[in-house]
């Protein structure tokens, strides 16, 4: 029998500033395949970090997405069957997942400070963090009790010494050995906030997400997340990591680049079609950057889904092009 389950995709922005063109490109590339497959689109607000998230940015994001014609079937302020769609309101789920991992005996407290971690003689990962040595893994109960008097620990998940393999829809075949390349990783911070890695898997798992399209900067998180899918018993989605947009001088766009933020761009373009044309052209969907609507891009996507450069190794996944 044919698989009749609908494609479920999502856009999962962090409301820590106004969206920029790179964020919009991600949203568009997540939205197009869902609409092209008559699937369901979810908007989840990743406001996990209370220090960096603001509700007004989340509301502004909804307005920006709508302005471009990118709609969603559930999530954000409209809610839906898998709500709430704000990570700040989903901590009970994260607690449950955390307990489940603890019951498996795979979680331990880590008392290392940032300084200690960086001072360690360990190879560094791409995100600048050293591979964790497992220093706190074998502390005795007495040592833990003693350290707890002065410090609140973070919690780490023990990782296996085996290859985790996946095929990214755009980047091709990727492999990582978490023990060698990452080390035991944090699933709950010392201030009690659950880590992105845990929350994103719990949410995508519970929300029945079947495809994840997001920036290449998260490619190296994927093996950790696949391990969590396995432990928590959720089926893993298909991943698609897209190239990041870069600024003129070759940096990653950040929310501080106001000339790329949607407030500025909306004020000079007045309508979404020229910007969608540029993004459609960047994605290889349009031969020329001529004005289009989001719906017209869906038709182009149906005809010819982008292949993204044929990069086949995780390590080669690098931002590939610049912005306007
Ligand atoms: N909230 C993350 C971000 O804005 C995206 C998470 C994801 O797509 O997995 O960078
Ligand atoms: Zn430690």
C-alpha cells in the first residue's frame, strides 16, 4: 500500500531579533517542498533561551512570513493539534525526555567551567568547542556532592563510539563518530535550561515532522540529534541542509546586519516579489531574478527541485554564496 502520510515540515526560528534575508531563505526553502507535496507546514518558535528571546520578535516574524506569502497550517500564535508551539511552554515534554535518558543511565552532571573546557588539550569541533573529554563521567557520588556545594552542574549525555551515518538531501552522505568528533554533549545547561539539541528532537519527534530543511550551520548537530531520535524512540526525519547566505565580506549574516534585515528590505522594496525573485534565482529555481510570488515558486519547485551543488561530504558543507 502506498504511504499516504503527509509530508510535515517546519520552520523553527529563534526570536532573538528581526529576521534577515538568510532566515527568510531558510523559511522559503522549508516551505516550498511542503507546499509542492501538499504537505503540512508547522511554525515553531524556538524561544528556549529566556535571555535571548522576545515575544515581539516572534510576532514580527509571523508578520514577515505572511508578507512574503509563506503560510503555515499550525503553530505560532494560531496554535494547533501539537501545541503549544513555543518552546518556552514545552518544558514538561523536555523534562520527560530528560528523565527517559536518565533512566537509561546515560546522563551525568558536568561541573566543568567554560574556562576549564577550553583549556583542555582536545581537538576542537567546527563550532569552536573542544571535543569533551568525559572528565566528569566517572566522578564518584562523594565527589559530585562536594562539587555541587559550589556549582550547579550542566548535564551531559554519554555518546557511543560508533559511526552515525545519514544521507542529507542536499549535502549527500555524512558520517560522524560522536565519541571521537564531539564527545558527551550537554542536554541541560547549568541554569536549568534544556539544550537546543534535546528540545529540537523532542519537538520534531512529538510534532511528527518528516522533513527538516535548515541552514548548513546545523549540519554538524545532526548526528547528535539522530542519536537522540534513536534513544527517545522517534522516527528521524529526512534532513536537508542548505547553504547559508553570506555578507559581502564573506561573513555569516547575523541579526546585527541591518541592511539585510527584513525591516529595512521591506521598506525599500515595498512588495515581496522582487526579493522572492532573488531568492528563487539563488536557489536555482529561476533563471533570472525576476519578480515572482511564493505560490509561483511552488510551481517552479514542483518542476525542478533544487539540487544544491552536489556537495557530497559533510566536511565540504560550506556556505556557498553571498547575498544581495
Ligand atoms: N532555532 C534554530 C535557529 O534559528 C533552528 C533550529 C532547527 O531548524 O533545527 O537557528
Ligand atoms: Zn565536566
